[in-house]
């Protein structure tokens, strides 16, 4: 596993962008906590994250490349429009999908998708890549989420291609807002 700073990632961004597009599993900072992700369009890469997290059921969320991507791939009406306008921010919006063409079928096993645009420089990387990126906490399912590199489990470390280190994260997971049938429901973690 390579450990990178933001400057190192940006200096060699085309090399790392290609790795992401090809399915690399990587860890990155957000406006909340560290996330583990991959190109959300690649079923094999998503399956690898499920294996790492020991999470075969349940949906993953994605960092969307743009608000336009959200509007094209999700049904955004009523209150959901207001929430999309609040992005970027520490929210995961659970929206009905228009179709499953925007992400691999094993990202979400239902008709909905959790979407984020973090208020963090990582959103600019995802926008430039122009593909959605899986975003889920760095941990085995049911275990505490990762806040610093030193606490990364060896079993996860050996599966990750690179880690963008930004020091200890002091945040908590994003707030989940379910937005279906013009209803708004905050979900506690």
C-alpha cells in the first residue's frame, strides 16, 4: 500500500486516476471521516470492497461527480431538490434511482442510492474523474470506523493500493437523509 499526501496525489494524478478508473481500492479523506472506495461502475472492484468489509448485504453510497450526475441518475423532486442544492456537505442523500446504469448493480441492491458530494477537496478529484466513487467507512462491518492511518487493520491494508493520508480525522459519519416519495427522513447512525 502506498501512502500519499494530497500534494503527492495531485503531482501524479493521471497515474492514480488511471488506477482508480481501472478498479484500484483506495482510502481517502472526506469532510467527515476516511472512506474506502473504488470506481462504482466496476462490479468486480465493488465486490472486493464488500469482501474487505465483510459486508455482502446492504447498499454502499457513492461520491457523485457532480450535482448534474445526481439529477441524471436519481429521481430528484420536491424536498430532494432542496437537499441536492445544499451539497457539498456532510450528508448522504438516499434517492430513488432512475436506472442502474450509473453504478454497478452490486453498489445498491434496491431502487435507491446514497449519494454524497463532500465539502472537501476529494470532490474535485471525483469531478475530474467523471465517475462515481464508492464511499463507505474504513472498517470491517460492525467495527469502529478509521480515524488515522496508524489504526488501519493489517487485513485491510494489504488489499488497498493507496491511502491518501490527511492526519487524524475528528469527524463522524455523514448524516443520512432518506428522500423518497417526497418524504424526508433523517436516519441516525
